[in-house]
C-alpha cells in the first residue's frame, strides 16, 4: 500500500517550552506511529536541533520551512540544506505561498531550492497552488502547470524522494478548505502532468493537500483517491487536532 503523509508546518510559532510540550502531547496521544503513515513536523529554523532531539527514536520526521538554493557560500542570512541535514532535518518545504507572497520567491528559485535540497539528501515538499483571482479567472491549470514544470525542470524524476503539495492560496489560513471534489480534480491534474515526464514516478509520487485541514474535514479530503495526505498549518499546533488528523489517514 502507498504510504500516507502528514506534515505539520509550524510557521513562525513556538518556543523551547511550547515545542517540548507539543511533542510530549503528540507522543502521549499517539505513542506509536502507524507503518502506513509518516508524520513530520517543520519548526522554525532555530528549533530544528531541539526537534531533532525531541523526536529521536519516535519515528516522527523533522523538516524546515525553507532552505537556500545553494549548498554553501557567501549568502548572508541563508541556511544551507546541508546544515539542515547535519542538524537532523530530513525534509524541506519549498515554495510555500507565504514565501512567494512575502519574500517574493518565484518558480525558478523554487526549482533550484528543490534541487539543492535533494543534493543535500533532504526530501523536498514542493508546494504549488493558485490564488483566488487565478481560480476565478479560469487560470488554475495554467498556474499549476507553470509551477510544476518549473520545479520538475530542475529535478530528475529518478529521485524517488519528493512530496508534492497542492496548496491553493485562498484556502491557506482562511478556515475555508477547498472542497474534496476540487482537491481531487487538481491532484489528478498534477499527477497527469507529472506522468507526461514519467508515468511510474507519477503513480508513486505522494501528492498531499494543504489549506485549512482540520479533524472535521480531514476524512472527506483524505478519502479522495489522489490525496496521499495533508500539509497542516494551524491545526498542527494542537496535539489533539494533529493526532486526530493523522488517524484519519489510516
Ligand atoms: C500551510 O501553511 O501550509 C497551511 C496549510 O496552513 P493552514 O492549515 O493553517 O491553512
């Protein structure tokens, strides 16, 4: 059976005490992970090593919310994917819409970051998604195709360790998730688009959904055939919610 994924994006939240309490609560509610589903948490950079220590031996993976597109050099303020790897990270969210919106990240940069993450041995979680305006004007597929092609233009599909996340911008942090039908349609579109490059890879590729997923809507979203899991923002900061969403994957 294809593995399911639950990835928590903690954004710029947390502190040493709160992070420790959150992992302890997740572990108390869910002492053992299921073989069928991965769980990953992505804290802010300063807490990467703390989370690597807190999750050691638990099966919970740790990632970051961004990485540099370079492995080393004179790039003030940037963080190399090699450093993430050394400090215990295994995943890197790439191209999140908040980085596109506030840091001006573009498609090309996303592709280069995904490649640098892979070169450092991380699993990139590549985010694509349209704005409300792009959806309303019928451009969703053009946008998704452009973002996907930009990322996959840099990546050889021989890399098996990639997660693709469909995150419509209008659903992120708004409390209004896309409907299961919209999610299924866009995941199917993305999988077909990847299949043009490599059919087998497309079938294996985990495509997860992000945008206001809660325990209340998780079951209908995860029941869609092309949904392989979720990228969770605010609900990932609540252990009970996060664990309930995880259980809906199984
Ligand atoms: C996200 O930031 O990736 C996200 C999905 O956020 P939320 O679940 O809060 O909409």
